[in-house]
C-alpha cells in the first residue's frame, strides 16, 4: 500500500510539473521498488535478478563482499520471513550511485532503518553495501 502511495505521489508530482519529465530518470525508482517488492514477497530469484552476474554485496557495514548472484541469493535468504516487511522510505541517485533507506518491520512494528549504497550500471546493481543503520526503539 505504501509503495503504491509513494509511486502515486511521485507520478502526481511529475504530472503537476514539480519534476520535469526530462530530469526524472525513473530507472533508479523502478530498481528500488523492485528490490522492496522482491524482499516483501520473499522472492530470492527476483531480488537477485536486480544484481549483475558478477555483483558484489556486503552483508554488514565494513564486511567482506560476496561476489555473484548465487552467493548473494544465499546471503539474502535469512532476511525472508512471512512476518517481516520492508519499505523503501528514501531513494537518492547521484551519478551511478543509488542510496536506499530501507525500514524493516516485524509483525507491523518498524524496528530498523538501514541505509544501503549501491552502484548501478545498465539498470543492474553492480555492488551494494550497508553504510548506516538505526534501531527505531
């Protein structure tokens, strides 16, 4: 619901002229929404399809990188839980760097906000790492 509302607001701003269509690159937005939806569906295949074949992913701040879609799929697997939801509450793009702010909730209670930094090329994530987090309790 919130994703639909966020997308609706973005499209409404475009329609009202608050953001010029020429300046509004929707590819990063589509990537962020796709990542959020894949996590919420528990769809490891869809989540890792957003990564390049040789992408690098760090599971925690300062952690070593995991290389390749299959290894990333395995690293994401513990995050899938039917009682857990994810919401992308912020997205920024500067050059080829995408920053996502993702809120995690269990049983409808938000408890974590994490900032992820990703490098994007040709519409796929080349690398992703967490750069900040905050517990919300």
